[in-house]
C-alpha cells in the first residue's frame, strides 16, 4: 500500500509477506524502500518470506531507507521470525527488523497513513488492518483500505470492514465443500456478505487457493454484494 505525503515522498507499507511474495514484490517496490511491514498473523502463507527479506536487507549493497525496518504483528512475531531464520529468539539481534506487537488501542502512523489492527476470527491470533490515508486523486480526502488477513465472518469482521472504500477480503473456502471448517476462513459468498454489511465501496477477493477457481469466488461474492468485485491478481493496482 502506497501513499504520498504533502512533500511528495511516497510511503510504502507491506501487508503480509507469504511464501513466494518477495520475488514479485520487487517488480513494484524496492524492498529497501519499505517503511513498514504489517503482519496479520503468523501462519506460513503470510510470513514465510520474511527471513528472506531480512537477508536481502542485510546483504544487498546500496542504501536502505531505515536501519531497521519496522515490523508489526501479533504477540510472538519476534520469536517466529527468529525461528524461521534459524536464530535464537532469546537473542534479539536482528540487524534488519524492529519488531513490534500490535495493540488495537494504538494505531500505527506510517507517514500519511494510519494503520489500525483489529482482531479477527481465525485458528490462531490474527488481525485485520484498516489503512486510512490520503486519496490518490484528492489528497485532502481520507480513504480507507481494509485488509482482512485470514478470518471467518462475525462481529469482529464487521467492525473491521465498516465503511471501507476498498475491502481486500479473503475468500478461501467454497460453500458446501468446506462447511465443516467454520471459524477459520471466509467463502466468496461470506466475503460478499461482509462487503454488503460494511457498505464497502468495492470488494477485492484474495487468498483464493490454487485448487479453487477465483472466478467462482468472485461470482459467489457478487450474489451477496452489489458493488464492484475484483479478484486480487499479481500487478493489479487499485487507486483510491
Ligand atoms: Zn491463516
Ligand atoms: Zn492464510
């Protein structure tokens, strides 16, 4: 997520860095120019490339924007990242990351953006993130991107998503096939219902596993949500 401040400097926040994400990320932003990383939760598909990012930041020659990149996540993030890197978590010697624990009462300011973590329903402690920042077209107007991370439906999701201009919403499951696994993930239909209840301006479904057809997830969302629905795709850009 990127936004410019009044001086024209572009600020960049990375929302999760799962397996395989660091490579394509570099087509869009120099990892050394990131201002913060916001981790929704510690499942591997959301954090697995973090130690690889750490290697890049530590060893790639050239300037870095900050000495230690701010990383926000749930309790245990420091320890999990150390384990993934094969390091002793008792020794906080990371030369690359400054790890902080999310506090829903303490929104995080990153340049012109404010990130508010909100707990959501998943199989492990997990947060969605509300990102509020200046509109691309009208910087005096504040717009809201909501990223659900992994979650099923419920009051936590509704509180997170309320009023989003863009709801980036997971849609992992297929109704009928995955009904035994409630409380962990949304389906396309439940993503659509969440968007409708939130009054979201647009819905982008993501986290569709490769064994599902993303078009089915989008179609299921459209049955419940009347606004525009897109499937998240590499290199897709959404201006708010
Ligand atoms: Zn998960
Ligand atoms: Zn996941």
